[in-house]
């Protein structure tokens, strides 16, 4: 029963995380691209905290679910899929802390020029789509794990 709870938390968390990221990428990303660069930077400075708050709310339950799923699957056939799911979420975490946190801070600082801002936004969105893919893959590997 406890293993099932961790599995559900891991899968729903990863899928929810990917969904939040997809919404940010498609909805906000499309909006951001429609704005003149300085308007985007102004928007980001005023609203970054709303985007930033959503990440830990969905990421932490995912991580807890994955840790429990890996631990309770140790020595089982499904372990390899939980490890792959965990690897995908770790890639997301590395991308988030290595690229997105500093880039978001730079966007929100009010010191980035428009040329740099436009180029960084394009780079941000491109890398963000990989982050979505890894989040979705984490959920898929979790689904495969429960059938293994």
C-alpha cells in the first residue's frame, strides 16, 4: 500500500510538473514572445515570483515519490524504470538550478539589455522544451515501472 502511494506521488508529480512546464512554455512563452523585449523584461521583473512559486510545489512531492519508489523497489524488476524516472527528474533539477534560476534572476534584475534579453528568451524557451520532455519521460517511466 505504501509503495503504491509513493508510485502515485512520483507519477502524478512528474506528470503534473511536466504539465506546469508545458503551460509555462506554451502560454507564457507565447505571450512573452509577442511582447517587445523591454516589455517582456518588465513583465518578468514584476511577475517572476508567481512562476517561481509553482516549481517547488510540484517538484518536492515528485522527489518524495521517486525516493520512496526507488527505495521500495530495490531488488525488483521495476527498479530500473524508477531509476530512469529519477534520472529524468534529476536532469530537470540540474537544468533548473544551473540555467533557469540564474537566467530568471537576470531577467528579473532590470539590468539586462534588450538584445541580450531577446536572445536569452529564445534560449530559455528552447531549453525549457527539453525540460518538459524530461518531465514527461519521468512520468512515462513511472507508468512502465508499475507494469514491470
